[in-house]
């Protein structure tokens, strides 16, 4: 993985590498969505290819994480930006479990991956 100085540097580089969809959590955080294409991804529909964490230089509570996400099912590559730490989305959904799992595991194959219920 690359090292980036800022969140903007990371998102710009990912955009240049084909991660063009602007992804966000849907209203109940059970899916990730690309509103422009009306695509809703469940935890089984995508892979986390890369992620990068950032902390604000003047405020440690200003923390974000950028995910590079791909979906073979929907032929989609996109970027999801989320807070972590104090302002993180603390949902217990399968989406959050999958995103957080990638931060702590080096073995992300087969049965090790969280699945939607």
C-alpha cells in the first residue's frame, strides 16, 4: 500500500487508479451505496482493496479512514470515506464488521471474512 500525507492525496490517487464511484453508507448503514448509479452493496457484494487512516494535524479527534472498494458483481470501483475514533459509525452491521475486520486481520480469505446474516 502507498503512504499519503492527506486524505485529499489518497482520494485523488485512488480516483486516478479507477476508483471513481463516490460511495457512502445508506441511511441505516446496512448497505454501501453509489447514489449516482442507484447501486446498493451488501457486505457480500464488495471487497476492501486498500484503506488509509488520517488524523487531523491540529485536532486528534479529526480522524478519517478512506476505503478503496471494488465490486465484481456490480463492475464498480469506488471510494468510501468514514470517520473513526470518537465520530465513527458504530453500527453493528455486517458492513461495519467487514470494514473493521480489514483493519485488524492479515488473513482475509474464505471463512475469515465476515458475512451478512
